C-alpha cells in the first residue's frame, strides 16, 4: 500500500455507520472515466458500453451465466444446417425513445452501417464474413454469411450490436452519440456533460426486457445519473456517505473496509473473466529462446501476487484462461509451467547456455538477458511488474520496466520496440479471446506476440465454424495446449470486479458482460 | 491609458500565435496517439489506418498545423479529434467551473492572507507573529491533495456538513454555492501561506519608512496608518504575486479538480494533451495563454492605480 492509499484508507476507516442521503427514485452511479462518444459502433470502451446497454437493445441478450443466449429485440431465431444463414424474427411492439416504431429496416441499416468499408468501425470484424443482411418483411431479418461463424449470436449481444434509429443517426450526423442517441433501451438520453455527468430517464413504454430479469419493464428507477469521480478515496467516501448510490470502480484495497461498512453492500458478478498476463514478443532476439520463456513462467509466484497485490481478490493464473471460461482446456490448468519453481527455472537457463555474470545476471555470447517489459502505469500494473521484476532477478534475468500512461500505452505496444508487455484483458469465451490474439493475420496487433502458426489458424477456423459445440471445444483446446506449451505468455492472475452499493438500493445483481455490471438495470429499485 | 492597453493587446497576438506553434510542436513529442483511443486495443491495422485518414493525421505536420491555423484565424477552433465535439463547446463547458473555483478560492485566500500577514507584521516577534508564520509555512508545505482529503474526510464524510462530489450547479444557485465551499477552501489553502508571508515581509519594510513614522507623529490612528499608508505601499509586490497565482490557478488546479470531481479547464487540458487531441489541447492552451496575458495586463494597470510613480512613467 503506498502513502496515498494509506491516507485514503484513513478516510474510509472513519464513520462507517453514517446514514445515507435519500436519493428518491434517482440512482446516482459514480464512475472514474467517461467515454468520448456514446455511438455504440464508434466507441469500444467499457465506459461507453455501460451506458449503451441502458440506452439501446441488441437482437439477443446474454444471460448472467455468460453462455446462454436469450431473446431481446428478436423473439426467436433459426440457424441453417450449414451454419451460414441466421433468420431472426423481431418483436413487433418495440419503439425507440422518440416513439418511432422499430422495424427490420432499422436493423438492416444498423448492421450495414457497422460494415461500411468507407468508414471502418473498430468491432466490424466481430460481425463475421457477411454475405448480405436483408429484411424479409417488417419483422424478419436474414443474416447470410460466407462461412459459418458460431460466435455470431454472442457478438450480437455486445454493444456494437445495439439497434439504431436510422432517422436519428441521419439527423444528428457527426453529433450522433454526442448530442444524443435514440435507442430502444430501458432508459433514454436526457443530458450529457462530458467528463462530468450523464443523466438517463426511464423509457416509459419499455416492456421488452430480456427474460433474465423478473421485471420486463419499465425500469423501476426513474432516472440514473452517472457522475465522474476519478479519485478513489473521494468516490468510496461518497458511496459510504450517501452522496452516491453505487459504483463499479471499487479499488481492491478498499474491499475489506467496504465489507465491514454497515450501509454498503459489496457484490461481484459470477462468470466474470479477466486475465492479467505478460505477453512475449517471440520475434525479438531474447524472446526467441523458448527456454527463456519457460524459465520466466516458472520464476513467477502467482499465489503471492494474488495475495499481496490484489489483497486476495484475484485467482492465481497457471493457465491462460479462467477455469470457468466456456471451452476452457482443463489440460492447461496443471502444467509444470504454471507452478512456481525457481530452481527448475535456473536449471533451464543453465542448460540453454545462459550463464550468471559477476552481478548474478545471466548472459550468453556476450548478450545480457535483460528483456524490456512495457506496462500501463495505472491500477495494479506497476506493482505486478515490480513483483515480476523481483522474481526474474532471483533467477538471473535483469528485467527492465518501461511504464506509460493509458493514452500512450496502446501506441507503444503497437510497435516492435519491446520484448514483453503486460495487459489485463476481459473475455467471455475461449473463442472470444483466442480468435483475437492468436490468429497469424492479426499481427502485429492484437497478435502482439507475433505468433505465426498455420496449425493454430486451422484450429481457430475449425473452432469458429463448428456447428457442434464439442468439435469447437476440441479445436480451441488444441490451440490452448499449443500456446501454453510454447510459453507465449506468462499468465499472472484472473482478477475480479466489485459493485459497491448503498444498502437502500435493492436487487443489484451484477452482470459480467464487458464490465457493464448494471446491464439493463430493470430490477434495481430503492 | 487606453493606448497603452491597446498596444499590449496587439502585442499579445504574435504571442498567442507563438504559443500555438510551440504547443503544436510539443504535442508531437507526447508518445500517445488519438487513433489508439478511438480504435481500442483489439482493432486491426486496417481499421487504425482508416481512422487515421479520417482524422487527417496521415498528412504532413506542416499541412496539419497550417490548416488548423487558417481555421483559427477565421474564428473556428475546430473539433476534438477524440469526441468530435466542437472545441469551443468543450471550452465553454470547462471555463465557467474553473473561473468560479479560482474566484472563490481567491475571495477568501486574498483577504485572509493580507490580514494574517499584516497582523504578523504589526505584532512582529510576538506569539501572533510566530503562529501566523507557522501556519503559513504549513499552508505552503501541506500538499493540496492532503488538505482536500482531510476536508472530505471530516467535513464531507464524517460530519456530512457539505457535498464533495462534483459541481452541483452554477455559483449563482444555492447548490452551486454550497458545492464550491470545500474545493474553494482546498485551492485557496495553497494561496494563503505565500500571500501572508509576502504581506508580512513587505509590510515590515514599509512600517520602518519615514513617512509612516511621520504619520504616527502627527497622531494618525494606528488602524488608519496601517490600512491607508502602509498596506497601500506594501501591495505592489503582493499584487504581482496574486496575479501570477491567479493565472497559475486557472490551469493548475488539476489536483483539486480531480479530488472533488470538478469539471474544470485544468482537467480538460491535461486530458487533451495526454491523448494528443491537438485541436482541443491547442484551444485549452490558447485560453490559458490569453488568461495569463489579460491577468498580467490587469496587474500592470493596477500598478498605476497603486503607485503614482508608475503612472507618471
């Protein structure tokens, strides 16, 4: 804990039992960052999706188990035997906040806007290899693919699948998502002051909520006000004193204190998957040596990181995916590389010809074993990197750390100037993360490891196109086994997120989709 | 006087252009890329290239700056690269909260610093002097975030006496007035110490002047001697200090703004610079440069009111 956290802890340690200020039917949510836009096709950050899910709806919804697809704007759907054609039957009682009725034309317009090649959208690749998307009547959509894509229904539950009102998008032009969004969601846009506050009001006509909620609509709270409070201590004090009702941004050092607070309830979503890992850029001279990569995996004490840096609010990660992830390969959970074994790490390095110099750090043919690790200078990243640096020194690896601000970090890790990078990445399934990070064609980003392997690409294709879930799982398991065997990452921990809410707020059941824990917020009440 | 003010304003035009050029060049050094923010970590190179082209960032630097400058000279500050919002609109949202916060911080810090410094000078060597100096050293030494956190802890959180989250409204509303108290105390806390120390030093010098002894010998009451004769002369360096601090506070209140979630110009400028959102960063830099120029001009004009010798020159 640093000195700033100590002071913040002092703030939290006082006056736990203070009564909150009544909020009426307005839910005040405190957050740390704002989005640059609320156009669900332009924005990619969690800060946008947590609002986008309230303002708009997708054709299908994801259940709390993060596996089961449920109806939303589409009341039913069928998939052709070859897996290439999806036919959606839309509800005929859905309207936008403006009162305009939603039809299949809006759906076709939305998806074609997403796929516009002139104005590329960041998530367009998640729509599959589309042949055509057409309206077959006012309530029927035919979505044709050039090749099977079994992730389609899942990706249509994400923010970029939000159905837009064509007239609204055309009317606002470049200001769409900035001056307003006319969605079909349980809440409507009222006002937005960037970096300060966003107010959503209840969509009175809403009655088509997904079956994962007891209440199908309208929402029980009249308004939701999202306030930016970037400072951790101020935000936590505000929730505990009633100046805010709820926050997703709970610093891990405060979890134990908040659990003791009588007026605050802490909950965590089930099936939330986010893994913090160090990626190895294997085209760099030092990282080409698989023995070095294996030694690094053996040198790291993951249990210690979970306990000391995450205050026990994380699970050590011997494998690349959380064990609860759909299509997780159980065979990767107990490999020797996932176990802390510095003695074995030293043996591997010795055998590979990396000999300790006078200062204990290793070198080979005059080259010092001193890889460069790029990290994001926020959250637990600096502490994790420093701990890893310590573990590496114990086996004679002189790890150098270079830290960057969030706005610079992703630029830096798009280059070829580093040996390793640290990232914490959320995902919903094995296919979700494997297809992004490990396809050869996705080099240099997001395949920052520069992994080129035809076999991997073949298994990913087979997994993505499989109509049989068992075949899909088998192919994804092969990918996981191969990348683990090649020590392409140093997985560290699977971390957790929490919601801290005033106890006067009822029925807060966090949803794990893209850290948008409120999701539709239909059951939340006072 | 009008000619002098006009001359100063005209000189400020090349200064502003220079600030824009230096700001633009410095922004190129910031190792961030707005394209990365827009594309997200998973986007492919193809999508990144498309966004870069849309933003015009694939053009040579001199073309980017030249077209920006032409727009600015036509009165168009452009649009934010990140949010696509009009820069003028973004600035319009950020300037009032910052001006309010600076004004309210100075409203208590200037009289407070002047009173404490004068009191310490009059009671030189006594316990009052030592107490005031100890307080001012504490004021200078205590980090602004510590003072803010303590106010949040006791006044906002423990006693629940005042709000500490965000700007509830403009200053002319009751909510706005109550909501600005804690941020203004925090920000003003930085100013009180330097003003008190400067006031004490300059007042002590003036108290020893012949004309002050003469005034006392003529039987002028002590209160009048201090307020009308001593303080007026002592004010010149204090006004300079206050002017510099005011200009600094307009852009340098980032810590206070962050602690109290205050949506001001400091946060806007830092965010824009870090994300290399150059139209927005340039807009913020220009406003801050303009504020420095106008405050310095006001200070110079105020000198002429305080010191007839300056007026004669």
